[in-house]
């Protein structure tokens, strides 16, 4: 129905009504048309009630941290508050493994998460656990150098340059980590890293 036709029908309906209604006009309730009560439809999901939690009784989470590749890691951090940040999780992983924080990337559902995020931003209202994946920049080579041979790692970092850097596993691990952070696709990042490495070796 267009606006013009609606206006015409509305004006026609007004023509059938009295022009003025006296101040003492009273209408007999018995002449009212019977109408059924209007009931609002039920919501598809009931609204959650706000729970008042006393100080010290906040919900805690169990955080599981696993590695995507080498070195194999499987850590379990219990009793973590909802305000625990991803940076705190990274710090805990660093303390448990001895790997520097700048070599650790935390992923949630295969996507990198910034250090400023807190656990309550990543879990639902009823979740009691959250699982993270950890990627070590440089892979097992970085972990082994950090834990067993810190002096050797320093010498490699300062001594190698140019084409010599491309002979280390740390370089290709860092390249894979950079690609994964940019494109956020683990399989594609690994394929590109292998392509670059094979192309360099065939040169």
C-alpha cells in the first residue's frame, strides 16, 4: 500500500466518525469489542541472571598450553582468574620452559592474541577451561639453545650474517612465525616457508 492510498483510506475512516466529542461523553463499556490479551513471545534464549560474587570467590579457569610444533609442550595452569592477561600466561610458560618471552607466540583457536587480552575476553560465561597453542620462534633449536647452550646462541646471533644465517633452523623458524602472524593460517605459513627454503637450497 502506497502512502497516498493509505492516506485516502485513513481520511475515509475519519469521515465516518463524529467531528467533535463533547467533554461529558461517556461510552458504554458493553459496546466494546472483545479482545484477547496480547502475550509477548518467549525469548529463544533465557537471559542470564547476574550473579553477585563475594570478593575472593571469583570464577577461576584452568589454562592449558600446548605447542603446535617442536619443542613439544603441554602445560596446565590451574586457578587462573578471569582478569589474567595473555602476557601473564606467556610469562608462566617462559618460567616453566626457560624460553624467552620474545620467542613465544600465544594463539587461541589458531589465531594470535595480543598480550593485552584477558581470559574473560576469550571464554564464555560457563567455561571453566581455556586452551591455548604456543609457537616458539625458532622451534626446537631456540628452546635447546636457551636451555642448554645460552653462550652458543649468543655467539651465533653475533657471529653469523648474510648467507650464513640462512643455514640455521632459527631463521626458518622465525620466518614461519612471521608468516603465521601475518596470514593467520598455519598450513599456508608452513607451505610458504618450505617453498622459500627449497628455492634457496636449489639456488
